[in-house]
C-alpha cells in the first residue's frame, strides 16, 4: 500500500509544479517504500529514491504522483501510462466473482473506455482511490464507502488531492477535506466538480422479520469475507474476543484462510482473560502483546502524525490499531482483518440508546444512518492510514456497499429491541448464533477498544501529569509534531 497525489495549476503555469508534487510525495513516505513516481499526461518518471526523480521534462500544468510500497506480489510501480493520459491508483478492487484487482486491471479497464471511471465505482467493491491526468483536467474517484483515505483542497494557485492531509498542508492548502465516497470529481483550472456515482440514500425503512433479515445478513457476511480473503493464504485478525472480530475470524477460517488472532492491550487488563477464552473456543492461534504506559507515550506522536488530528477518541483507538499493524507486519502478515463498521451498521453504540429514549425510534434510526454514511471519517480513514504506514492492508469485511445498504434500510427494532436493550446489535448476534459461534461470544457486551485496552485511561493519566485535559495534552503534542515538518 502506498500513497497518491494529484495537482493542477489554476493559471496554466508549469514552473515549479513538478517540484510541488515531489514535496507532496515526501510527505506521503512510509515504511518500505520501493519507488516514487510522477507523471504528466504524456510522460512517466519512476525512481527508487525521490532524490533521483528527474522532473525537468515534466513541463505540464497537470500532474499525478505515487509512492509505491509493495504489499502483494502483483503490485507494480506507478503512475501507469494510458492511451489518453496517466493513472495513479491505490488500494484493491474486488469484483463479484471475488477476483482481487490491481492497477494493471484498472489501467486496462480505463484504456478501453475513459468513462469506465464510473464503472469502477459503480460495479466494484473494495478500498481504493485513483487519479487520471489528462491534458486539461484530472479525473478522480473514491470507493463507495471511503475505506481508502483521500483528501482534496485548493488555494489561489492550485487544486490538489492526496491520500494524506499533510501533503496538502505542506504546499499551502490549509483546508483539506475528505473526498466524498462513491463520487467522481473533474478537477480543472476552475476547481472541483463532484458527481455522485454510488452513494447510500435515506429511504423509508423496509418491513422485514428477524428470520429473513438473519438469513440475508448471514449470506452477505459470508460473501464479504470470502471476497476479502481471496488470494490471501494467511491473515491476521485484530481480535478483542468480542462479537465483530469473532465473526470475521470464524468465517475467514471457515473459508480456508490460515487465521492468526492479534490482541494488544496494556498490562494486566481484565479483558485479556476473556480474549484468551474466545480464541480457545474458536480454536485459533492467539498472539497477545502487552504494553506499558511508556509505550503509549512513545507511540503517541507517531499516531497523531498518522491520523492527522488530535481527536481524543480517535487517538485512543488509533494507538491499539498502530500496535496491531506493527506486530502483524513484524510477523509477516500482509493483511489485517478488522470489525470496524459493525457498530454503525447494527446499532452497537450505547449512545443510540440515549437517542432512542430521549427522542424516539425515528431519531435513533436517523442517527444510525448518519453514522453509516460517515464511517469513513469516523473510523476508516484513521485506521487505513495507520495500517498503510506499516505496509499492511486493512481489510474490513463489514464495510461493503451491499452490507451498508442492507443495514441502512433495516428496521431499528431488528438492531435495538428497545430503549433498554443493553446488548444491541440483535440481528448480528442472531446471525452469529446461526453461524455456530459460541453463545458466550454471541452474548458478550460491547466494550470499546480504547477502554478494553486501557489506552484511554493512560492518556488521561499522562495529561493529568502535565496539568492538562486530554484535549489540551493531545493538541500540544500534535502541534509540536507538525511544526517541526510543516
């Protein structure tokens, strides 16, 4: 997994534009970079080091760039030459017959018909983003749920995109926005024009019963996991012993993957015993890694650098994800399966009960739908950037358009039985039971990763030592981290 960048001059000035892209690529650097690439609509330059990248011939007001880090054998350096332009692609595209496709597939698809940019988003699942440089414009797209990070922004001189905000900040674009999932953008000298291709809509909830919903959900989950693990001999699963990660691990093993569970936490956390019990019941190997307060403090600046914001909740979740990605990479795993998305899809968060009690079922249903459509900003971007840094592909079986569409249209009562439903995610628990998961896993109450691992408690403790609130503490470290480089 690597990074992509794209830029267009608003004044048609070409001077120093290639140098600007090189500056962006430097900000996208991660572990194990193999090549750096930059391209105009007609010329492609690729080198093993950014210092060797020759940009003198790239006299163009439209450019794309790519940082290449090989995750799978089929991955190849980019950008790629097309008949009518150049392509920078990142991520993975999964077709309905479960074939995993890369930049070569995308380039072939686009060469047949430039309008196939819409087809890539409309007909395929996956986590991906792409930018095509044409003589007078850039065509950009992002997957339907936004599982691969992509940001855009502009100033008086340029309009630009990148897979990390910091690449835009570095070139003077202070406001970097998340590119809307399931959209195509045409970028020219006038800025951005977005066109929706595949997005979720808030429709009247369809009536269905629990039995029908469970059968449909079970089939969608099996299809998603099959598609996710296709072509992977072994996978790591970010494992808590809870419902979501257990379903993924159970199905991945059922469909033939060599599954290893990876669990991280602070030392002497009470949840560790339950995690071990769940792994034993699933009959899967478990790798537990314990950390100290010092380890949290050490990881904090790097995690803030990767997630690009000083949000306390995202930071508390990001640190355990950082450890999981780091350890999975060290053990030789190319992919980490995780359960992100399940709580939004099936009403897992406790705050939904408060909405239900205070404002009624319709309000709670609307809150859940809004969370589903914003999963990319709430969770996916954060975790994808962290995993990409360790050159590990983040796989999210719950984050498919078909699953999201199904869940978004499901009656609330199939997710949350009543305002007093302490377990929640009723339909998912029923599906897990039907699949054959142990009852103690099916009925395990949710405990968020930031609390189960103890990371949230340690961050509060570290902040208190400095005489600050957690918000203030994180903001100071965030500013210090970025001021040195930007």
